C-alpha cells in the first residue's frame, strides 16, 4: 500500500501510542508492519520515539497494578498483626 491517507496514518499511530501492537494494526488496516514502523521512526514524542512511549506506558500500567497488589497485601498483613 503506497498511499495511505493522513487520517488513516494518524489513526494507526494513535492506536500504537495507546498500546495496540503494530502487527495487529497491520492486519486490521492492511498496511505492512514495516510501513507502520517507518512512520513511527519518523514521528517522535519529544525525545522519546512513539514505540518507546507505548512501551513505557504499558510498563507503567503493569507497575501500578503491582503496587496496588502489594499495597493490598501489606494492609492485610498489618491487619492480621493487630488482631
């Protein structure tokens, strides 16, 4: 696919930023994954690439989940020590 409209390109890049895998979007839109990675290489968020941004966003969510689980465990532990 040689000519992709700006709207579709922006939509795909937005979905990558939100964490949807490039391969999945490639199949969904019929755009070769290398084309999407090329767009990502050319577009950056500040000094962090779009791919890195999506990766960090996913990692951040996972860490927040871990912190939540550990906080619950700690509160249960404290509750059991008192009682």
